[in-house]
C-alpha cells in the first residue's frame, strides 16, 4: 500500500464495500448456490481490500470496479468447479478399472490400529506407508528433526505391533507415553 492510501482510503473502501455488499451477494446468489455466494462475496471483499489503491474515486466507477472483481472471482470459482468435476470423473474411471481390493480383514485391522495412534504418530506412519514418502521426507513435511521422526516411527511400529498382536491391549497401548 502506498503512503497516500491512509485511513481516508480505508474508510472510503469500507464504505464502498459495505454499500455494494448486498448487491454483490445478490449477484452471486443469482449465479451460484446460495451456500457458495457468501464465500464468493467474502473473497471479493478480500480482493478489493488488497487492491484498495485500485478502487476508483467515483462511487459509480467504484461499484462497477467491484462488480468486475466479483465477475473474475466467479469465473475462477467456476473454472475450479469444472476442474474438480473432471478430476472426480477421472478418479471414478480409475476406481472402476482398478478396484480397491485391500479391504480384507487384516487390512481393516491395520487401518483401525493406525487410527488409534496419537496424531503425530499416525501422520508419520501415513506419510511413510500410505503416501510413499521416506522417513526423512515425512520429517520435513511434519517439520520435525529426522532423529525425532526415527524415534517416533520406532514407537509407532512398536505400538502397532502390540495392537495387532493383542487386540485387547489396543486400548491400553494408546495411553502409553511415546518416546521421541
């Protein structure tokens, strides 16, 4: 923001955004699901606030500018929606040709045991075994030292083994303190 756009510009932008908000909301509601309209309005307001220096001085021009911002935000949302639908279609096609066959009893037991782990251990196990990252990569993703990740990984494997070998001990193993 440049030094010229001080408190006066902010107050004017707030006034303009407040005055146009009902019209902008109606604009979005006529074009999208009402649940999405409020999100699109808030994104429009945020964009307008970030570009406060571009807001025209004339009230009519400012209103037109806000509707231009709203139009672009709506177009972006529609493109994102199309991309999501296309991705979902591709995923459905993939799942139809490559059915998930790992739902045998043992796989279900393993998934349930992993779900019972504390969040930090569950995230680490998931990143390594389900997402295919190395332990060092998972440590960087979680933002912990590699040595801490190694200790947590050993702890998680030990807990999982205990839970899978003796299911009745599963509830008590969740309360055991973790070593790092």
